[in-house]
């Protein structure tokens, strides 16, 4: 059962995202934009710290990243659908935990569901476990931002423990499909 306080917390997260979305609404995800995001809104910034705190609380309280994709160690949930309010971005939270190396990778990474970004993605990476990281288009991100470009495809990967990805998709566009043959 979702209580009034949990609904308020979810709405607080969405409301805090709006000024950020107004700022990036006309940008195209890329390495250059990723650099800009990390300079302006890196882990020491007020925006990052506020959003990280709100999404971590959402995961702890069970309203963010609460739909199991592959057990408790890989979950996601759409927090907001694309709408006028969100400038036609969706807001989604993903929780990935590489602890236990259940997939047996030599470097203990956890590999999630293959997908593509038709319009790109702005992705805030929040380590839950100190030293945990999410793999982005420019390497491992130990906290901060990744910005996969339009048309990019990948397996999301985490290492070093648990991370939360709070991601923003233009028009909510994401495509889940089989990975190309290696």
C-alpha cells in the first residue's frame, strides 16, 4: 500500500527534476554533454545530492526500482511517464547489485538487459555501495553522469556492489531487444 508520505516523496523527486529537464530539454546526449553534466551537476552539486538522496530513499521505501527484472539484485520502475510536466521526458530508476557474482564474470560485474536509446539518455549514477560503478559509453562511472547518444545500444553493467541509475529518456524512448550476434 502506498502511503501519502511515499506519494509526496515521489512527487518531490519529480518536481526537483523539472528545472534540470528544462535545462537539458534541447540538448542531445553525447560525450560532450556527459562532460558538461559531470562538471555542472557532479556528485558534489546540490542537484546531484538532492536527487541521489530522494531516489535512494525511494528504493529503500519500495516505490523506486521496485519491479524485479532478474531477482532483487536487478530492479527498475518508471517514476514518471513522459508528459507536459516532465517536458516529455520519462524518469526511471534502476537498481543493480553485482554482489555475489551470480553471473560468474571474472571481474564480478553484473550485466543487465540489453537495450537501445533511440533518442539518447541522460543517466545519473548513484553508488549505494562505496566504490560501486556503472559502465557508461566512456567507461566506468563511480558517481556522476553518463549520456549515451541517440542510437546507442548496450548491456547496462555494474561492478563493486550496488548502484542506482536515475535516468531521463527523451519521449520515454527505450528499446528492449535481443543483442546482435557476437
